[in-house]
């Protein structure tokens, strides 16, 4: 069973290349939807230049370095609401150096607004070519399974709101979307600086039959659901709670968040990777003792047997066919300035467990320029996307990212510097317990 809510709060990001106007778009969206406070409006008024143009980027570029350089470095989150729904916006960097921050913002997004700077496109080419970072961000959105992509063709005012040039960009992106496998893609001609087709339909684009950006965002379904199938129950243990040792009762509870499925008192569960079986004797929620709990809830679970369980172990349904594995295939987005070294060990953090991992093979690397995969690379460089096979020192209970984003994602950490060097999405796993 599922419980879809079309008008649940929507998390969306802005993506695209440098200077496409992402921060300006968000500022204009907040300004025109009357979601700004008085002090924010006063700050905006101070940014007006001699031509009375407002610098909307000051609403999102909070770091001093961002304001000095005129670029977005970190992810800036903004919250606003309309009469129809609430929104959480993540303004993500367009600069290639900060792709890792874009991945952070996109990992929890229901939708993405991909901006294209129409003034940067060479229309003498046929077909027109999109910028490499636009392609890279679109590929990341595909791998992160972002369900809705809104392509906002920005700075149309600099092209005289030309329908032909807009259509040329649409054809180029449609080709990219087909190659990547993006499904729900919509196109909107906009001018973020002037507000055309942001909150209200613009008279400058009578040829455009779609709605304004805000109206489209208001009507997007989030696609969130609560999975109630007990066989899919998945509970990574975050903390083992013990009572005061001076007391006679031997309280032992396992705290964490249910990442999938449902559990009820009396259900038989299996502890992985040990394989021990027990039954749920009590479920404690923040509001007290309950008889059952579902995906997304934070609970403390007690079992009828005393079993050696610690942080990183996972409770699942005893009927689940999912088994721990020491080998996984995954898509990696490489963040670090130092290239991947297959000879090195990395720390792999998956849900609440951290294990050592080695890259057993690099199966494919995506070429952002030719939009093709090739296999003659023996490493991943900064911002590369590639499919790899990882060998783990200890087994984890892996699930494909397509089934569950929480249990199908991980990060790789450099054990020497503790820098996050890559983000990964699990494609499939192999349950064979091979030697490390």
C-alpha cells in the first residue's frame, strides 16, 4: 500500500552551469511570491544599481567568499510557502569544483530546476551544444533518480524572447534527456532577472503554452510513500540503549530509523550480518509504547532474546530474501581533487555502518563531452561519474538505490584525511562471500 500526497512539502534544487542565474532565480521567486521579510527587502533595496536592477543573489549567497567572487560555493537552503504548498529550495553551486555540493543538495530533492543560460549558446551550430556542466548535473540527477526535471531556459530577454532559439535549446536537451533516460522533463522560457514566467505568465512569450515556474512546482507530486510491506522491513541500528546498571531490570533497546517496511510487536526478525533470529517484544516511539511502526519513524525496538547487536547491525524481516554481501556494483561520483587509487583502501559509510572497501574494478566512466561510456580509464578524476565494483572487508546489507535511496547509497572516505572522496549509488550486489 502507498500513501501519496501531491501537496506535501516539495524539496527542489537549482542546477546548471556557472552564471546560469540560479541564485537570481531563487531570489526572484521569493520576491515575487512575497515570501521575504522586511529586513530582506531592505537589503535588496540597497543592491539596486543606477538602472534600478536588483541583485537577487544576495538572498542566497551567504558566504563572504560567494559575494566577493560572484559565485555559489555552498548549498543554500531557503524555505517559503504559498497558499497551495510549502517549499524547501536548495541553491546548489554551478562551478565544476563544487559538484560535490550539488550532489549533496540533489540527493534529497523531489525535483530539479535545471537552468540554461540561453545567451551562452552558439546558435550557429546545428544541433546546438549544451555546456558540459549542464550535462554533468543532468547525469547526476539521473543517477540520483530525481523524478522531475524542469528546464528553465534563462535570459530569454537577451535573445528577444525568440521562440526559434528556445525550441533549438529544447531539442538539444531532449536529445540529452533521451540519452540519459530522464523521464519527466518540462521546459520553461524565463528571465530570472525580470521575472518573466517565474511566478506569473509573461506577455513576452505569447507562443509559450505552459504555465509559470511556480505554478508547475505547486502541482508536482512528491512521489513519497510509506511502504507497509512487513517483508521489506529494514532497520539499521544506530544506538544500543542500556538502562542504569544499578537497577534490576536489564533494559536493552535498539534505536534508529525504519528505512523501509513496517514492524509490529510479535514479528519475527533477523539480525544481519550475524543471521540470529528473534521476535519484537516492544516498540517505543517518541510518544510512548506503540504496537507497530512504519518507514521513516524513529523508534526503539526491544527483542525477546539477548543477542549480541551493536551499531551498524541491521534488523530485517525473517522472511526477507536480502542477504549481506562483500561485493557491490555502484555508480560513483568522485569528489576529491586526488584521483581514485584502486590500490588504496577507503572507508565506506553505509547507513550506520562503516567498513573498509577497495575498488576492485572500474567498469565504465561517463564522458561528459561525448555522452558515452568508455572502459579504458583506470581511475576516476574529480567530478567523474563511473560504474565500479567494490570489495568490502565486512559484509553489509545492501539494496539497490532504485529500491531505496537510504539503504542504497553510501559515501567513500579517505582513511588518512577523513575527507569525503565520493558518493555512491548501489546498482546491484553479489551475496558471494569472497576473500578480502
